[in-house]
C-alpha cells in the first residue's frame, strides 16, 4: 500500500549506498525513521507517488542534484493531481466527525467501533491516533477502561 499522505512521511531520506534500507534505531530516546535509497533508484523511471512525502522536505546536501530532481518531480506530480470533488471532500470531513462522535461515548460498543475504525488508518495515522487515545483513556490492569 502506498502512503500518499502529505503530512506523514520520511523523517530523513538518504540517497546513498547500494541497497534500500530503513533505520529505526533509538538514539538518546529518539526513534529514528531514516530511509536509505541507492542513487540508482532515481536514475531510472520511478513513481513520484512513492516519495510524495518529500514535497516540503529540506535538502541538506545534494552533491549530484538527485535530491533536487526528486523534489521537483514530486512537486510536479502533486501539482498535476486531479482535484477532489466537493462530494469527495465532504466525505473526508465526515470521517473525523464520526470518529469524534464515537470518542464522546464511553461505552464498550463505542470503543469497539472506534477500535475497528482505527484499524482502517494507515500505520502512521494509527500510531498518532493511539497516542491520542492513550491520553483520553486509562486502561487499568484488569482491562477495564476509565477516562
């Protein structure tokens, strides 16, 4: 599944080495989220949708211009995406409204529905929502929930 959420993305994208890799080491309590791609990835035809998260990224070092070309290709891709219809936008707005209504309830059925809705989010959104849920709900050692 491709992650095309503009607000979720690479903490760092490094163009180096011979193999694609992901580093999620913990350094001084901070979890890294570093993606490494070989330069060859960008010398052939690639889908800019796979890198859409770099649209607002900062280029730190780009000796060969690869990062600049990548970002330009991504920005061009985004600029030419078809615009959403009023109906599509309205449907997207309904999702968080429904989720917020579920959060206002405190019964087991609402929690079950909310948990089901969470499973439909992509991994990064899910992580953010879980953190938010943790701040709203206390799960006791016996498994019961309190606010």
